[in-house]
């Protein structure tokens, strides 16, 4: 069975093989800090899921710098990130939109360049691998709005509702839909969206506000995936338990979220309804736990969510994680 077939069976709860598909996420920090250990883990436990990254785009009008290097990095939208640590992305300190009525929203660059990738290049990548291929785009409306306006300002704006905020959001949403439409017409297996929605204990905004403003946007994105017979994956940090039922309702296939911030007994009601795209506690267990702690954590995820599928053996090798603990994640899943 190929990796591609294994992932499809897992997402569709048809996986009676006992084998769980793998995916290791890494930040440059891991390769810089533990190059030999990382290489050995990736050699012994290769990923079943890969992301295609087109090599050709039109020249970006505003992007400059390096995302994971110290100094200033400007993203495709014109947001300026200040970074002080190698291998980790920085923070936006100066928002593009500074007017409380969003009258200056036209200062934001809509990155049409991201639509310039070559479909044939993506299709060639897909044809050359038997792994499950993810699209190389990540619509993230909530986070991008924070980068553009600043987090505290955006929270106020969502309550005060200046007209131009929603004028801009429609433009942003239209761009994301067109981006997903183009990726949907390639041979990738899945599209992906991402937004960090949770704090340690709850959602960052009132769940009713999320349901009113953002749920319809996500539904449009998922509908595009279904239109082209693609799976849809989503990443969100924090406690997202209040929105998981909505995400299931609108057809999300897999979610990567911090299940160790939530009550897994409560989350078990979603077993067989959505695939939990990994996550082993990277706040405490991966950096500070023992190998036995890691094995127990994997067993907990397996017991709560596996139902002839419904789990992908994913974890993140990020700042502070011990290489022996990351290895233990995949050793335990392979048993």
C-alpha cells in the first residue's frame, strides 16, 4: 500500500491495517540544533504526507528578507516581521492599517503573485511521488488580519465593525477563494487552511462571533476543496473545542490542533467524525517529558481517537523539543 492510499484510508475510516500514517513537522531550529538526530528520524520514519512547493512565481512586489532569519522579513501582503532568533519566525510590530475606520486598507498588497505558479509543475511533482500531496498554500484570514492591523486593534475592530474592515475582508476572501480554486485544479490530494484560534483554555474571540464572521469563510474554502474532490486539512493552535463541531458540520476532513490543551474525554465524541492530524504536547511533554511520558501520550491519543482511521501520527520538532522524545513518538506509533 502506498503512502497516498494509506492516508486516504485513514481519512475515510477504512484503515484496517493497523498502520498509522506519519508526518513530522520541523522548524529550521531543529535542523540547526540537532542536524544528525533530525536526519536519522526522517530516515527511519519517513513522512507519508508531503507538501508541494512550486519553484516558480512571478516576482513578489513587496516580499523581502528571510522568514526564519534575524532581521526584518516582509511577507507577500506587506506585513513587517521583526525577528531576533535564528530558526523561528518573528512578530509584527508595526501594522499596515493604522486607521481605526480602515480608510487606509488599500495600503495592503493583495499578493496576486501567489496565483502565478505553474499547474504543470505541481502535477509533475504529484505524478513523481506515491505520497499524499498537500497544496502549497495556506489561507489564514484571522491571522493575516492580525498581521495587517495588530492583534489588539483587530479585536476592537471586530466589535466596532467599521465598514471598511468588511470591505477589505471581502477582497481578502475573494483572493483566498481564487487561490484555492487554482490549487484545486491541480493533482494534489488535499488543500489546507490555517488560523491560530485558541488560547490555553478557550477561543480567542467569542465563539458566536467566530460562527458569524469566520465560519462562512471556512465553508467556502471547504466547498472549493469538495468541488475538486480534494480533502481539506486545517491547523489551529490552542483550545479549539468550541469550534470543532462547526468544522465537522461544514465538512473539514482533518484538524491539527493542540488536543493536550483540551479535555480528551470530551473530544472523544468526535471520534470517527474527523481525523485528528496528530499533535503530541509540544509545550510540556516533548521538551520536558521522558520517553515513557511520550509513549503514554501517544497511547492516549490512539485510545481516544483511532477508529480504523481518524488519527495521523504527526508531531512538531520545534524549539526546546528533545530529539529522543520526537523519535519516541514515531517508535510508539509504529508498534
